[in-house]
C-alpha cells in the first residue's frame, strides 16, 4: 500500500448499484479519487425507473423505510429532500381461503403481537386462532442458537401463522421461504425482546412500536431511478470516474495495492488502485476473491439467491369499481398455500397518490426461492397469469392499455441459518487483506437503507489507515 500519509488515495468501486454509489459518494466526500466499474450499460442495479403507459413506474424496488438511517439522509444530501413522498394510509391485505382479508395490525413480519386483532382479521381458521392464544403458556423460551424463522414460529404459534402470514411477508421482502431464512438475520429487532420475554407473542408486541402517525415508507417523486441520477451528478464532479459496460473479471493483490482486470475478453483493461470496494452480489464477489482472499470467497460462494419477475399493467380508470379493492388497498399478498403463481399485488396508483393520474397501475410479483418453474414461462404467459389474478381478486376484467415485464435474475440474497456468522467471517478475512471492503444486499439487509449504510461502511473501512486531508 502507498504511504498512509498520502492525501488522495485512488479507490476502485466495483459495482454501480445503490451500495456502490453510496460508497462512491462517501469516498469522494472524504477526498478520495474514485473509479466506479459497472458491468451493465447503466447504474442503479435494481433501482430503475421507466415509463409504462406514459407514467414513470419503478421496475424494481419502489420504496424504502422512512425511519431507517441511510436513504432519507442520502436523498437529502443529493438534493432530493423536497421530492420525497409517502404512500397513502390505506392498508394492505392477504389472500386467505380464497378471499382478500386485511392484514392484522401490530405484527412483525406476520408474527402477531395482538391475538384479538389477529382473530378479528379472520386470516386464520378458528383452530389456528386458538393455537396462537395458548402460546404464552407453552413451555420453552427463546432459541439458544440461530434457527429458521418458520421452524421457531411454527413451534410457538402453529402452522397457520407461518403459512398465511409470516411466509408471504418474508416472500415479499426476500422472495424467500420462512423455513429457509435465519431468524437472527431477518428479524434482528426481535432478538432482544425474545431474550426478555418467554412468550413470542409478548416479544413481538414489545418489538413493534406504538403507532406514531409518522410515515413508515417513502419514495422519490418520479421514481427511485432519480436517486441514482442524482448520485451520479453528485459524485462525478467531486472526483469519481464512472465506467459503464466494464465488468470486473479479475482482482489481484499487487505490491502497492490492487489490480482490477475489467471489460470483455477482447477488450480487457487493467486498473490499479490503492483500495477496492466490492459492491457486487455474493457469487461474482466470490469469484474475484478466490485467489487472494479464499476464505471469504468460500463463504460468499454459499450465499444463494432468488429470482423475481414484476408484471406492470396499466388499465383505464373505468376498469375497476370505485368501491372495489383497488380503491381500498395498497395491495395484497398471496400465500403459497393458496396455489396461485402470483405472490403479491401492488395497486400502484392507490398506494402512491402523488402519481395523480386517472389510470390504474398495478404491479404483480412472481418468484419464490426454490421454485424456478414460474419464471421459466415467457412474458406473455406471465401477463396472462397477472390478469387472471386481478380478475379473481380485484374484479378487473378490462384488457390493459400497456404492460411491462421486468425480470430480475438472482435478485435477492437468501439469509440462511448462520448468515450473520458467515458475514463476520467474510468481513474479517477481507479486512485482513488490507485496502479492501465489501458491501451490498448480501450482508446486512436487502432494503435500500441497509445497502446504503453498507456502502458507507465499506468506504470507511477501505480508507482506514489513511490520513485524509481536504
């Protein structure tokens, strides 16, 4: 490595998604010179907005947690504070026994904190409600080691809570399954309450904050793609060079830092840098680390991913009745036990009133971990499935005036049991290499704020040991 007293290190950020852009922003703000290498023709990763039916609609992530640190502050930092908007307070539903039923309030990823509200929601059968009610008197306590969400919740609250609430909610966030996801990694905010409450119901009640009247989610007027554009406009004049269509093919340690080989086999180029931030999914990060940080490469190679597809449909305003579910709900979830290919529906124009249009925009989500068959169908078939779902649950029979199918292969990492220990080992191995850091959804959370914080943390780590002088 160069002398730590040098004032302006050069850092390569490999990956131009939101984590990589957040790292680049933090690096240039600290005074570093930055080169961002992005393998695709555009920045942003799963933050991408395009028009469908003349309206800007996100193709991937559509919102972020308003109260979680990271996204709100970064949006303000790049001049978008006045363009943050919040969803309508209309609530959501879940399909249960063929009917739409309101999600019960005060739940954590479907784990109920109020048995009376759960019973009133009529999501579970009478037998399922009775099973939940006896939980405080069951023997046992909090898990002593990491376990699956489904396994633990089923033991405490019964099968129906997992099948009809927890699994569809986790499926919406991770495209994963409750029986394969780590309790520690997916519900860290629940853990301290499990330690102090023998009952899971009581722990969930303590973990869910009292209603404050403050918004929970936010997005950017015009779509989250604008956050990507604003970040690019902020980092390039501050000392970042952005190279698109330049996938990283090799990463090797040198006597003075790191060398990245990037581009196609016919157009391979090398980039020498003092430090590197890998803002990539687990598999490509693993491949790049194989030679110089093999321990981290092995652990990252064990992180699996789920793929999803989003079908966006635009209907005329007359397509749904004024008093139907489209006007009453932000959307609904479809548990796998219902046997339908669609796993979630968002009534986009109801959820986001700032769109201010007479058209009805609906997004239907497909794809569950371990079930690739649905996504192997062509786009036209997915549109047919989406239309059938909307006819059955929302009464929309009119043909759409516009449609779009967005596919995200390997989009969402699966936090299996032991994920937190795996991440600790990866970070320890990477830190030992010197001048190297990792970030992104594969580590500490799949949401936008978590990815932003991981990018900012990676920037801090890769600059440790340098004396940065403005």
